[in-house]
C-alpha cells in the first residue's frame, strides 16, 4: 500500500513535468508519416502505419526507461527528499518499488496511446487483424521494464552517465549478438558459435520481444513460444527487481 502511494506521487510528478507531451508529438508525427507513406507506398500503407507505430512505441519507451530511470533514485538522493521519505514508516524496498511502478505507469500510458493510434490507422487503411498485434505491444512494455531495471541497477552502483552508457551498450549488444548468431560465419565457426551462446546466456534476450517482422511479413509464431516469451520477461523482471532492491537496501546513502 505504501509503495502504491509512492507510485502515485511519482506518476503525478512525471505527468506534471510534461513528459507525456512526448506522446502527443509522436502521435502527430505518426499521423503525418503515415499520410506521406501512404502517398508513396502502393498497396501496403496499413503495414507502414503499423511499422511506424511499433517503432515509435519501442523507441519512445526505451528513451523514457533509460533517461528517466537513470535519475529515478539519484535525483531523490541529490534533492534530499529520499531522507525525508525513509525517515517515515516506509522501507527502502517499498520506496524503490513505488518509484519503479510510477515510472512503469508512464511507460504503459505512452505505449497505450501510441499503440491505439497506430492500430487505429492500421485498420482504417484496410489492415486485417493479427493475434500478434496485442502481443507486440505487450512485449514492448516488458522490454521497457527490463531496460528500466537495468539502468536503475547501474545507477545504484555507478553514476548517471555511466548508467546510461552501460545500459545502451547492453541493449545494443543484446540485439547485435542475436543478429550475428544468424550469420553463416557464426554457424560454421564452432568457437565463435560457443562465444555467441555464452553471450546469449549472459545478456538479456531482448530480441525475443521484437515481433514486428512476424506481423509485417505475416509469419507464424506459436502460442507456446509467445507464452515462453512472457514467462521469460516476467521472470527476468523479478530477477532484476530482487537485485535492485537488495543493492538499494544495503546502499550507504550518506
């Protein structure tokens, strides 16, 4: 209950900071880009709309998670507000969870609005229903939460700049190692193949949350695979939450 109070305050704070203007301008940009693309793209303007929508949702949630998440706790320490809060009957874990939930709320609203706009355009332009569409936006949210917790982890053990840099490197590496693993060279080189396998084991499998290719090219992906993706994402989130709360609980705030 105390975490929800902190979450409500955090959510209101971000709303007042006008961060959700990002959603408004991205929605306008999505409408404009879709209109321009529909004039130059023959036959598939609906897929262009959905492509832009998924891309805008993914990029915006990524930026929100990284740049707001990096300062989520650091700002409270620098402003000394954290000391006033934890002097009351609320634990550090409850405070941290509340801050995280509040920022997740911003990520959810961002994805919900942009997803609603892109899906509406997709159907208005003649697109057909795909069971993968809601999963695509759900996976965008899961990926954003994982990235958010990673940047919070780095912010607790380093400074803000290094937290952002390390998270970006980890994000790019996660996708890069997946793409490299599909090359012929990686498949034919046993040592390189093992190194990639180790990298995939250590790094978060963020590429598994990207369903855009399956939707746009109408590829089939089985429900059990989608269920595994959800289970993997939720498990990884709880794992990162455990690490972050443990570090924050033991961190010297003086």
